């Protein structure tokens, strides 16, 4: 796989250009021109001490438009790649453009124009156009201008680019360091600064796998920004867990502030030279081993200024933006430290009675982890305007962190969830806990389950905590419906875990599983059930997808078990498949005929549905069980032909003779 270099610079100095102008009346020579075959990246060009002789301004530079032929699934996918739209030339001393300035690309080429280029308002990440209250923000309200940020610029038609003065342009590198950098698409990536919105797609696919393109594109993006300006960055999909930012060819006196959107409530750590840069609102403990983030008292209090040190950062939890000051060209890394967020609802305790050290000590002992992994982040009184519905007492939110080991946090979440589901949590931690709410940590980008998390819709909405209480019952919400003959169920069953009040219990935060067995009319387990009989929960739901009954018989039922809780389906019948051994050689394969003895005694609609007390049954509509009608199908291949079939055949023959003659 061949990818473009991350950093680079072409410097041209002490050079004389002679005779660059129109030739042969229809052709023009250019001093600087892009490579029409390069769709990946053109690194910046800087020029100084340039002399021009017998040359015209129209011949200074030319930037090709993106190659539309590369917009296909094997190259740039569904929009133009970035090379032609991120080509930049800087005049350092004014000898080339007449003043210190830059040639800036026409990055908004075909924006809302030719749809084949895949560029327009419809490609803007939705979360960028979503207000805190969930309403839609008009594009022209926040980004009336498109393309690279500009100030005093003039579009030069012969250049197919802008001649700009006033801004100090730099190239910003945005690089995903996740394990799925080649396989999970992040683009289009939106860059918004001073009402100018630019969209990035990255380089094209260059790999070949068994004669075909590999469908792998590195998540490496280069944007054109300006110093002493702020830029917001939004990805179309979930922001990478680990990311690197770098301003190319910047001096230590030159700074750019960026803000990256993160939808997940995980801890974000910023590193420079592999050293942690604490956020500007960090408050360290006595031993300087851990910090807590102090909430600002007014907007912008902790926002890094353009005079701040390299890597200075602040996370705004309301807008979910991580602000970072980039100074010079040293790379900055953003690392997501996984957190397990847990809220204990303590119904019979006041804030004065609560002693946090006891909770931390007891919890650490129960989970067998060091106490410094656990931190109380919030204590909310009941009725204090909290978002979640509570009765009385306190809600105590804690964070449990392990900077590297996702599996450790996953196991901790499993232990807490199992204790809550079984009703043993209060005894285990020494506090009367009525319920537990939890936000599980995200898996690492190398974990197979990360793809499910990363492909979820990106929104500004707060991630909802999953409620875990003691399970009281299992509710059969969707009854299984058997096929007429042995094989997969026509309707797969769904079961919900409920507490004593009939509320959903998120068993899915644990590794607890539910198992299905096939039972006969006497309630005895029998063979004949295939597929995934033991599955995990998703939230409070256990949704089967591939159960099949591969035997025949009457009054079967499915029994489901989660620890000591059980649920049972209504009964159903599966008919046996019969075959005919002697057939004329010229007859097609017969369909087995069914007899009245093989029919179910009752239809699914006639069977009683048992549900927990106080819960209405939610079941699918009655299944239609085919039966033998008085008149068999005309295409019935059985050896016997019923008299109604003969009548129909005679009628069709008469109609054919009648109309055939006319």
C-alpha cells in the first residue's frame, strides 16, 4: 500500500522565470502547475527572491480541477479527493505575487453543482448543523462561505485559484491513529473557520488485492488553515479514539486553535512528546497524581488563548468540543482514556449522611481494584432538577478508569451489573441501592465490537445511561411462530427483562445470557431445536434471529431461562414431511399432501398467552396456518386429482375452445 507522505515542503528561491505567457495564441506556459495525475496530496510550496522576465501575471500558477474519473468506489469513492483542492503556494517576500501572500485553491469547486463530484451542503456532518436543543441550524447561519478561509482574495480564472493577501496560511494534518484507520471511513471531514466551511475526503485507494482494489483508504487529512484563527473539526462518523494533529512548517511563534467534536463522555488526554498536558481547568490532588476538571464560572474562562503553550487544552462538556492550541510544528496526540460511568441511586440517604470514602472503599473491595481507580464526580439530591427520574434520596455518580485496559473496565461493569440484576448489590457495597445506571466504556479500536459502536449515529445528545435493577420477570413480547414444516421459525421470539415495577432492565450491560430449549406437551426438554439457542441481551431485550425446529410433532413450546427467571412460549405444531415412494417416471416431484390428523389442534390465535401480572401481552398477529382446502391446487403434483380440479380444468378447456375459434 502506497500512501502520500504526511509532511513535506517544496522551497523555490533565487530563481528567474523567463517567457511565461501565452504561446501560439491558444496555449499558456505556467511557472507552477499541479500534476494532473495526483489526486492524493500536494505539499505546500514556498517561494522567495523570485525574478520574472517577459512573463505575465496570468501565467504564475495553475491548479487543475479534480479528476471526475476518480470519483468511484475503487479510488476516491463518492467525492473528489483532496490533492487539487489543497494545493497551496506561499510568497514569503512579495517577489512572486507583488506582496507577501498565497495562491489558495478553489476548494469549493462544484459545491452544490455537478452532483457527480459529491460536494454540497448535504455532505456536511449532521451533528455540525445541530443545536444543543436538537433543532436544525441553517447552513447559511454558520457557514455562508465555502472553501478555504479567505480574507483579501481575488479569484484568478486563469489560475483556477485565488490570489490572497492578509492571512498567514498553514497546512493542518489530521490523522487517525486507530487500528481501523484504513477500513472505517471518517470523511467528509468538516473544517469551519470564520464562517468558511471546507470539506475533506482524503487520499484515494492505491492498494491491489488479488487483482482488485483493496477498498482501504488511510484516514489522513490535510486542511488549509490560517494562524491566529480558530477552526472547528467535525467527522461524519465517530471521532477516532486516538488522533494526531500537526501544523506543517509552522514557527514556534505561529499558533492555530482547533476544536474537535467528541460525542462520547470519555476522558480525553492530550500529549506532546508523550507527556501529558493537563487541561486548563485541571485541579490536582495533594499528591499531584490525579486531577479533576473544574467547571468554568463564565463562558470562555478556560479556553486556550493564542498566547498559550503548545498543547494547551480544554473540553467544553456542553458543546462537546475539545479545544487545543497548536503552536509550531510539533505533533499533538489526543488519546481517549476509557471510563466506566456509574450512578448509584440511594433512596434513603441524605447528603449529610453520605460519606463518599466509605462508598469508594467498599466498592474497591467488592471489585478488587485500587481505590485510586474510583472517583466520585457528582452528588445529586432527589428533586434537584436532575435529568433522570428518581424518587427520594441521593444519586451518586462515579467514574472508574483504567487508562489502557478496556477489558478490566468491561469486567467491572459486568460484576456491577450482575450484582444489580441478582439483587446482591446493596449487600456487596454496604449501601442501600435501589437501582444502578451505567455508561459502559467503549471498546478499543482493535476490538471487534468497536465497529458496532463506531458506526452508530453521531449526535449532540447526551449518551443515555442504562438502568440496571433486580430482574423480576421475563416478558415474552414476540411469540415464536413455527413454519408449516421443520425449519427456521417464521417469527423469531423476543423477550424483555423487567423489574418489579414493569420497567426495562438493561441486562445487556452484563455478560449474562438467556437460553432456549424445546419442550414437548408434558414440559419435558426434547431434541430438535437448532440455531443460536444461547444469546446475549441487547439492553433489556433478548432478540433471537436464527432459531429453527428441525423435528415434527404437536404441542411444542419454547422455554427461555435467565438464571432463575423463566418464560415460556405458547404451544405450536410442526408437521412431518411425507414422501411418496412410487411415482410414474414422467411426473414432477410431488408435494406431500397433509391429512387432517396432521393439522394443529388450535391456531396460534386460539392459544392462551401468559404474561407477568399487570403487563399486557404484546404478540404478533395470528399466524395463518395453511390447511387442505376442498379444492386442491391446479399445480398439485400428487397422484390423486380431486373432482373440483377436474371441473376447473374442463371449464378452462371450454373457454379455450370457445375463444380460440374466434
